[in-house]
């Protein structure tokens, strides 16, 4: 669905949040430098993979010294676009929507929740933290008056694609998708999906594979 | 952390829930057969990848006919271990815990939620659907009296590893982890993680990559 030129492989991109998390933890522990070997051991990779990954983003360690934790963390933060601010709406104010609004890490990283939307009359007008739940009828007007960068989608599966179409129509270019559906979007819209069911099914697979090998 | 012999690569395993979802949808639409080419188009893969994936599990299509949807779905269901029943507890009765208990797809696939656990006095004794929230002090006794196959972990990050250690100590062999942590577990315990923060950070990366390419 996406046609951007892949200068860096998605495998490496998918590892970046992990690097960022480890470097944040290291910084919290006041550790100032780390070798590719140490980082590799923490992340379950090889030192050469680490060097290759980081080189591909122009982050080079110093021979015999390694990487400066703070510098490397800031570099990855910038690569991940976390030096910027994002306005975000959530469609679907169920338990999952609530969980996301209350997720502290999001706020820490420049994600601003501007509004939630739902069709359930019992939800409309409620506040989750300082975020108000509006009716879906108000979506167009709201998005027209606020610069919304990200839509978090946690609606029932049967309205997943039509809600996506509406969001895309309104000009929102990024969707974090919790609906167990492969959404169809134009080339200039990015989608990242969190599929809880897929993870559960992978786990049931692993449980049985494990038992067979015992 | 896991040492089972990888007869089938994790890349293929990770695609199985997707196959299962598509085949379920096809069956719901009363479609009886599908070619590897059609399935490939739906899933964004090549026909040869599809054939290879399915062959590796002993599912062979018929030349000029393709796959019988019902048969293939049942085969994958069995491979995923979804023909079995699983008793499950949830530790952490926050919004995410609530969302999971209410997730319909889980119940449909033989996942039985037996109990939730928390330390928040306001939560203890409450019911989420027909699932009771117990105090963490009651965890050991509960697990001793029920055969628990899966623990879903949605606790704060700072108690993620210690809660895992306790769960492992009680003999639970599978964890669906929502804590943004790489959990350390013995070789005979399987962990599958859902990392919402990682997905968000991948999205912010993609937003900026997209903009650079415009």
C-alpha cells in the first residue's frame, strides 16, 4: 500500500523503538557510554548487526569507546520523529480507547490527545482525563478546525474500513490501527497496526510447539 | 530466550493468524475454494510465497483447483492450537485488562478468562463481565486450584519483570505481554509481546519518512 522509497529496511526501522527504549533505560541509570557488544547482548542481536543498523542512520560508534548513550538516544529520537509534536484523535471510546488516552508514555513523547469520538450516546460528552468524547457527527468539523496528525482507530471490525475511508477523506495521513483488519489506504497515508488477536494466536501456536518438543 | 527447534520459521508462523483471518472471512462469505494467486493478492504476498508457506505445514493445494477454504482454515486452526481450550488469567485490571476480557474474538477461539488480579483495593471483588477481580495475594492459591495455561500481563512497567517471575514460579508456561519490557523467562516459557509504544514510534517514523519523500 505504501510506495515510499525504502532507504532503510523495515526490519531495521522496527528495531528502532527497541533501541530507543534501551537507551532511555540506560540514560535513566546514568550510564554514559555503551559498546555495540553490550547493546547487542541486551537486545539479543549481534554486535555487527547493531553497528550495521546504526550506521545505516549515520550513527557511528567510536573505535574502543562505543556509543555515547545520550547522543545516540537523541539521534534515534530524531529519526523516530519524536522531536516533533503530534495532534491525535481516537475513534472508539471503549476500554481500549481509554487505555490509550491514559498511557503515560504517549504524553511523554509529544503525542497530544485532542478528542475522542464515538456513536454511543452514553459516552458522548464524557471526559477521559482531560479529553472529551464527541459524537462521530462532529468529526468533520473538529478535524477541519484542528491540525490532526494521527488517528487512533479502535472501532468494531465491521465499521473499520468505512471509518478509515472517512478519516482519509478528511486528510489525516497516519493511522494507528487496533482493528483486526488490513486497512486499505491511499499511498500517501501510513498505517501501523496492533493486532492483539494475531499475538494471541502466535502464543497458542508456540504453546503447542513447545509441548511437542518436550 | 526460547530454544525450541524451529521447524517452521517465525516469519511464516507470524503470517498464520493472517491466513486464518482471511480464510475465516472467506468462509463467512460462503466462498468454498481459493487459488494461491487469489490468496496472494488478498494478503499482499506472491503466489509462490503462499504455496511455500502452506507446504511447510503439509497443506498442499490441488493443481488447477487451489485450496478448499474450509479444509485449509481447519488445518491452520489446528496448527495454531485453536482446536484446544485455554484457561487464562489477566494480571492488571486497568482499562487494557477490561478491553481484553471484553474482546469477543478471544472467547470465540476457546480462550476462557478465569480471573483477573490487581492490587488496587477499589478493583478487588469487582466483576468484568463474568470475570471476578481478585487481590494479587490470592494469585498463588487460585493458580494452584485451576489449570492456568496463559497469563495476560498488563501491569505497570516497574513491576513487569517481578510479576513475570512470580507467574513463572507458579508454573504458568505462556505469557501474553502488554508491558513495554523484554521479559526474561526460562526456556520452557513462551512469551508473545504486544508493544503499543513500539507501533506508535514506527508510525511517527513513517510519517516523517513520507513527508521527506513528498
